[in-house]
C-alpha cells in the first residue's frame, strides 16, 4: 500500500479516488440512476415502477402500467435530459420502458 503524503484532501475526493481505484464506478452509477429516477419521477410513477436498471448507457425501466408507459414514452428525450442533469453528467443515452 502506497504511503499517503501528508496533504489533506477532501473526503469527497478521497472517495472518488477509492471508487476509481477499485473500479466501483459502474455500480455507483447504477445506484445513482435508481435514486435519480425515484427522485425525479415522484410517488405517482414510482408506485408503478417495478425495476430500474442501468446497463452500459441504456436505462431500462419496468413499469406495471401500460398507460403510464405510453405517457412516459412520449417524453423520453426530456426524461433522459432530466436524468443526466440530476446525475451531473451524460450517463444515459437511451431509455427503454417495458
């Protein structure tokens, strides 16, 4: 283990470094995407959301309501933009509602 030099770094930077060194970013992105969906969509949509999964740059969302699926599919581009803004970077390129 490399001995750390005596400079103080913010905890957020230390965590980012730890995540990068341990190749955990993909897992963190998956968790962040789920949380962003829940936060942005609110209870109305979350009650009908059975799963949210990020694979590569595609967000797969399973919904139990075909009516809601149709409604949301009309605003896919906007949803992707809102999600990426919430996540702070271009993480999602495609949204698949099923």
